[in-house]
C-alpha cells in the first residue's frame, strides 16, 4: 500500500506541475485568455474566426506598385522613336545625278565636245549630333539636326546641296541613339542599354529582349525608375495586357531583383520553418499542406492560427489573429479561399493534453525497471 500511495502521490505531483513543463506553443485556451487583454498590448490585436463571411472580405490586396505603374501609363506618351536627339549618330547618304559633287568625275570625250555625260555619285557619312544639336557636312557646314526627324533633315540637306550639285538626293538614318534608350540591369541575362524603336516597347518587351532572368518569375521584383519616380512590383503580378505593362520612355531604368515572399510556421509541428510561396498566390489550405500540417500527436486541430500584421490607411500597425477550426469539414473549403500574404505567421496550437502526456512520460520513466536498476547500480 505504501508503494502504491507513493506512486499516486508522485503522479499527482507530476500532474500539478504540467503548467511548468516546457512547451513550444500556447494552447487554444491560453490564446483566448490573452485576447481578453489584447487592447492593452504594445501592438493591440484582435481575434477573428475564419468563416465564409470573413474570407469574402479578404480578397488578395492589390499591390500599390501596380496602381502606380498604371498611373504612369496615363502620363506623357512617347514621342516618335525616330526623333533625332543630341548624342545620336546619323548615317547620311547623299546621291547625285549629273554634275557630281562627290563622284570624283574625270573629263570624258563628251566633255571635250562641250557636253557632259550623265554620271552618278554616292557619299555616305557617319555623323554625330553635337551637344548644340548640329551636324557638320562638307560644303554645307553646320545643319540643325536635334529635334527634327530623318525625313525633315534629309529635305533640309537636299536644299542646301542644290547650290553645289545638279540633282542631289539625301537619305538620313539614325544609326545609334544614346538618349532614346532604356537601361536594364539586375537579375537579367543580358544587362545593358536597349534602344527604343517605333514598336514602342513595353516593360515586359524590354525584359524579354534582355534575355529574361535565370530565376523563377515568382522570385522576381521589377523596379521602374522614371525621373524622380521609382515603382517596385512583383514581376508575376504584371500581365502582357495589364495597364502596369507600361510603354517605356527614353531614360527609363528597369532593375530586376530577387525577392522571396514567404510565411513562417511555428508551434505543434514537426519542424519550425520558413516556407516560400513559389507561386503567384497561395491560399491557407496550400500553406498548411506545404508546412506538413500540424503534428497529429501534439497539436489541437481546433487551433490553427494566422498572425497577420497590417497597416491601416493612416499608416498605423494593425494586428489580427485569424483562427481556423480544422475539425469542421466546411473549413477545408474556406481555407482554399483565404489568401496568404508575405510575412504571415502560422501557429499550430498545442493540445491541452500534451502537457499531461509529457508528465505521464516522466512518471513512466521513473517507474521503468531499466531506470530503477541504473539508479541502484550507480
């Protein structure tokens, strides 16, 4: 009887100490108790049970960068791509028929007889547009080029050449343009300068011409810098037909950077982990599956929580704890409609019987024959 009484006393003592046993997560009861004083916490928070009504108001928020990019699309529209600018390099080809200024003709038999045989001459020049906007041509001198178009400049040069050539014709092409270009850098295969064309390249077009990126699209953020404005958006949120796929303007800069949206898993699970999204969107059901779900022997399926820190319209932090009861069949549908956000924290609450199981485990070790023998021999 004495031994049995001692065992019962020892068991009672172990059970009374359950609250002091180490634990890696709170129980559902502890969370509900803490919520009662949440208004006095350094960051006030509230508890919201996830149901159909809640998820109907939790559509995935639109990234503010998307709206900013769309706003840029309503700004100044690109000029003609063949506008000649300072710093451009022009190819000027001059054709002549008759008395040739550039052909280097030699006297012929017809010329000796007092007549001139029809001749043809061609001269091609590679000319930079100076800082003052002019180009320099032989016999003609300085000609204003910046701010004009190739066909306009061709006509101007042609008129100036009529003083020196019988029947001149001129073709002007822009060989290179330093200012009518965008600059692409970061995590792209071919960083550099991209000259804009009459196709009016858009954001995604420029990234494609740059060879794309070796990284997964779900891990990339694109930053557009236009003058004093800088906008960053996850690349997987921009579609070819979206307003955010803006038409690029000369001087724009695009930078691809690696980002990894993720959520963190704590509590009664087999492993604490940080789980990357690896997709454009992830719902709660997918998030729980990727985290291998709650540990069956330690977790309380009535207590799956998502801790989310948001900002209100006035910039103040707002904390919400969303609670999911996995013992209700309808919650598995609701979890598919609950969108996860970057930096969410998932917590699997401990079962209230987990501490009792730990205490019983300690008692069983104390009464284990192997433990007793080892204690006597040592």
